[in-house]
C-alpha cells in the first residue's frame, strides 16, 4: 500500500465537516466572489461589507436543518486585506474550524482583466485560497493552504500549496502571497 493510501485510510474515521462551515467556505463564498469579483471587493470595503458576508453565512445555515451541521457566526470577520507584495484580497476569518476540511480563513485575490489588442478587456479573475484543518494521521492535526479552481461548468478541485501554516492572518496572507509568486 502506498504512503498516501495509508494516510487516507487513517483519516476515514474522522468526523465530516459541518455542512454550513464547509458550504460557506467552499461553495457559497467563492460563488459570490466569482459572480462579480471587483464588485465584491468594493462592497466588502464599504460600510456594509461585513453584513454582506454575514448574510451569505446565514443563507448557508438555512440549507442545513440539523444542528450538527450548523455553526454560530461568532468569530466571522471579513475585510479587504493587503498581501505582503501589495495586492489586495478579500480576507474572511471563519468561526473556529474544528473538523477536517473546515477553513480557518479564506483569501480571494481578484486579478484585474487584461487588455488584449488594446481594445478588448478580459474580465477579472479570482484566485481563491483556504487555510483548512488537515490531518497527517487520525491523531495528528495540522493545517493546509489550498487553492481552489472552479470551472465554468460548476466543477471544483483544490490543490494543496503548503502545510503546517499557523492559523494566523499574517502567516496565511504570506503563504497566499507566495503562491501568487509574490
């Protein structure tokens, strides 16, 4: 059995992520950012930015009738933050992450559209990162910085960029900056 299979087998007994927590970080929030990247950042930097993110959180809670899947919003914070190399991103700190796959933080970096042939502008794009609870084995918890990619057809996949990063804003933003080639 390969090492990766052994690690995966040891993780089978871990509790599944809570539905609201997972849905918010991995589906609802990225969909909101991707639907209007520049508008999302603009609104987040305004007076109602935190309320906009809280509303997304509450809509996710409504999808899960079981109290096992619901999470109180205490600890939810959202703001526009600056990465070490100077780019701006939407930074969302989630309520405490506890289970495998739940995110401590999310950073959505909006890259401006590029001009092509001087006339046409390609729309802005988003690079979306999470700092997630991960496990090296069933009894050894760590973190993983993951970058999520989204297809036009609604598919999603993620790639681990770093592991063992402290669940702190500065450390996460530095890891995101490094992944961007900061």
